[in-house]
C-alpha cells in the first residue's frame, strides 16, 4: 500500500470535512425556498456550473471508462446527445415550471392527479433507491478504494471478499451517520466534492497521457489516435454497448427525464433569478457536456493501451489513478470518492425515509385514525433507514456480475423507474382530463412489461429501444383511459411567478450552434474523423 497516498487521503479528508463544517455551520435555513432553491437568486454561471458538476460522479468515472475499455466511445452518446434533451427541457419544460412555481415532482403529481398517485410514485422512487442508487454508490466506492489502495493484497483476501468488506464498512458508516443526525455537520458539501471531481477530471487525462507516453503527453496522445483506433468510434452498431440508433429512441426519453424531471437536477435550474438566466445556464452547461469526453472518457482510452488484458474491467479508473497520479492526487481522489459515497448514501437514506414516513406511513396512520407523534415518526424513519441500508449492502457486491459493464447495468435498472414517472408527468402536462386511474395503470403496466421483456424473458432488442416502445404504448393506454373515463373537471395549473418567465432572446441561435457542435463531436469520433479502418 502506498503510505504517502494513505497519508494524503487522511489529510485531504480531514481538511475537506473541516472546511465543509466551517461553511455549513454558518448557513441559516429559514424556509423551503432557501433550503431547496437558494432563494431563486443564482446567475446563469452558477446554474451552468451546478448542472455540470452535479452530473459528475464516481459512477460516471468508473462506469463510462469501463465501457470505453470494453467496447468503444459509443458510451459518450449519453452525454453528447443530452445536449438535445437539455435544449428541449430549456425551451418547453422550464417555462412550465417557472409559471407554475413547481418545486418537487411529487407535489405536481398530487396536484395533477391525486394523493394515491403521489403515494404510488413514492413507492417507485423507494424501489429505485433500494435497488439502484444505494447499492451502486457502495459498489463504486468499494471498487475505487480497492483499486487505488490495494486492499485485497494488503489483507491477503480475494477481490470478492474485499468488495463485501468495503461495501459493509462504507454502508455501516453511512447508515450510522444518518441515524445519528450527522449528515448536516459531518458530510462533505456537494460543492466541494464536485470541485474535487472536476480537478480529477482535468488532471487524470494529463497525467495518464504522460504515463502512456513515458513522460511525453504528445507521445501518449499520438499512441491513442494512431493505434487501436476502433475504440475511438462513437457511432455504435447494433452489437455495441450503445447503438447509435438508440440516441433517437429510449436514450432521448431518459435524458429528457434526467435533465427535466430528476429532482436534484431540476432544483439547480429553478434556483436561477428568472427563466432567461436558467436558459443561458443550460446552454453553457451544454458546452461543458460537449467537452466532457476529453475529460471523462480519455482515461478509458489510455487504459486500452496500458492494460490490454485486464480481466476485472471495473478496475480501469482506479488502476490508472494508482499508476499515473502522484501520491497527493491519489489521496485527493480517495477523499473525494469517500466523501461523495457517504454524502450520496446518506442523502439516499434520508430521502428514502422521508418518502416512506411522510408519503406512505403517516398517511396510512391518519387513514386508520391512529395518531403518530413526531417521536414515533422519527423512530420509524431510523428503523426504515437501517432496513434499506442492510438491503443495499446485500445487493451491492453482486453488481460485479453485470456482464455488459457497470454503466449499462446502471442504465438498465434505472429504466424500470424513470420512464413510467416521465410518462405520467408528461401526459399530466399536455392534457387536462386524463384521470388518476390512467397514471396508476401506466406505472404498473410499464414496470411489469419492462421487467418481463428485458429481465425474465428478454426480447432480442436493445433495452433503450424497448423503453421507447413501452413509453409509446404506456402513453397510448393513458390517452385511451382519458378518453373513456375523463376527469369531471379539467386540471387547472397555478401561475405564481409570471414576472420571471421572459425567455432568453438568443436561445434559438445558441441552440443551433450547440446542435452543430454536437454533430461535429459525433463526426470527430467516427470513421469520418479519428477512427481508422
């Protein structure tokens, strides 16, 4: 084990934790607007920065680089094509949000449909946290730590045993902090963690290219663009991890959901002073997304040349960190990954218990005329956090068996939960009389069909194409139910922030330029560009 790297890890973790506590102790939260939306006073620069940095995660670094190593650059389709989705969100969804004053997805669903729909979606969110969010956070943290600090070699145990141990250590720490109320005072703030992620994204390609070129960045770059260039291809065929055609089907739907309906992303956009600042911020974030392959995916290309026979492909990112970075930066990376894992895990546990207690448990107690004190609710929340934490820790190590790579696993599982929520929100926005029954039927129909057709009796079709087909079918069912059983009174949305909905006058020009740049990136990483036959 690299002693200097361990010392650096401890020092960086303590320093970042101290400054985070120093900053958080001065913050005064007076209402929900200051808590969730920073008093709606952010400029477009802050909106752009927060959108891009919130999108950086250990999952992305580990998963996308593994996919580049296994397959090729087709994985950048997720990030590059998100530019189109972000522009659609900016033009069509953000004005709706600003006019209605909407803050959370469940709030909209309750207002548009009913409390039952809100409760059903809360259950879907809970399943998503338990099956997808919490286990992947623990797994990526365990993989990264073992790769950077050689835990399995130090303890003389197998890789499988090491992942189990690290998952349970990280899960135990995260659960303990959450139960003891340590999230606010102890966890590292998102802004500092995101800045640390950005530092890693910039320095790793530089040091990695220099390591590949034996001291010369230019030689390292020449190696990448002159040999094994098939890995540079971003135009996927039907057999690749991300076929190019999926960009126009399921991937577009998933990206619109992520950038326009995923709560922690939407909050970054709604924190702007007005709609114009939001649209400018989204456009600037699109520029960052177009540059992201140079930062996020280059390590995977470097690993193709450094480690041609790597069996455990999830080790691509941490292995390059261990070999190419100085000890100081290894420690910084470890600190950021640890802090990020604990923070996201705690946030997931906290959100899960909040959803369960406030949207499911408490309403059921009220319905049965059984009063529940605040003390009882807190106790129930903590017990629930322990239960789902144990479930997540049992599930996490088995992600190692994802045969198509970690990132594909992440997207396949996420598809169970994101598309039905996106569908009922979209139909709720564009119609006035589709009833709550349609929303409930839609959620159940989609989840059953997707699980059955993709996991139990898989059809010979890419999962993103399947998502798109089921999305259309689910919408059709909602429209049919709306036609047969329309609401007696049409839904009327509230309009509370009308003075903030003046759009950015240059948004169409910016959109045209960004779409051309998006096309250029795809051409660059294709047989018409860097890829040689």
